[in-house]
């Protein structure tokens, strides 16, 4: 048991001295945990691998395509696993760097590849904004609704919920649509 405690201490120590991890590994970790709260940052899923390749412009659409990226990922990861480690990640980059930087030596190409990725993090693309087009506003303006649809909203345009959708049975004993419902008692008492 004490051995276990030691290993966890050394791990936390590693994380504290960020100087030890390269800018490349830092980028790897950022992408590895992207969108996955349980991820440790030690291995990366195919989805995040292709996101890294897109965000860091490894995929240029000419020499390297999304397909290339997926093929390299499948080739490098183990048969039964769905992730790659940092070591495998470097192998994958080496594979791709030959395609991405044709005409450069393997070493040069790999350095160029690292430059694309170092210190980068996932690009969080803008949250989809709602477009206020006249068509949409016309269709969603409850004051312009007609027929049974207008019954589903009150004057302020708020939905009435169930009452607006279902015909709730009126047990008051008056004919539906009778304007003076509930005034009988007043009249009788008023005449006394």
C-alpha cells in the first residue's frame, strides 16, 4: 500500500512542474481532455485527434485530409483500444508530417508539424446564434396566430401549457361561450 501512495505523490509533483512537459505534450493534454470530463489527458480519442488536426491546421485539404488523419489514427492505436497515448500521438504526427510537408526531410517535417501544434488548445467554435430572420419572427409571433392556435397563448404571448392544448371540461353548468357565467348569484342577491 505505501508504494501506491508514493506513485500518486510523484504524479501530482509532475503536474505541478509544468516546465517538464513540452509544449507539444501540453497541447496533446488539452485536446485529450476536450469535451470529456473523465479524461485524464494521458490518452486521446479519435474524435479529439481529428479535432486537433483540424484546429492546428494539420489537415490542409490538399496533402492531408480528414481521411488521412483517421487512417493514421486507426493504424497507430492498438487493435482493441479506442485511444492513443502521447507516444503513439508522436508516431501519428510523424506519419502525417511526411504527407503534410512533402519535400522536407523527415526531421524537418516533424519539427514543422510540432510547430503547428505546440501550445495550442481546442478552438471552441462560437455557440450557434439564433438568426432573427423576418420569416422566423413571423412564424413565432404569437399575436399573429389565428384559429385554435391563438387560444394556446395569453395576451402577453406566453404559452398556456396544457390548458391551451387540451379542452379542459368546464363543469360550471353554463353553455360554452356564455359571457355572464358566474353572475347568477349576484343577480339573485341583488334583487332581494
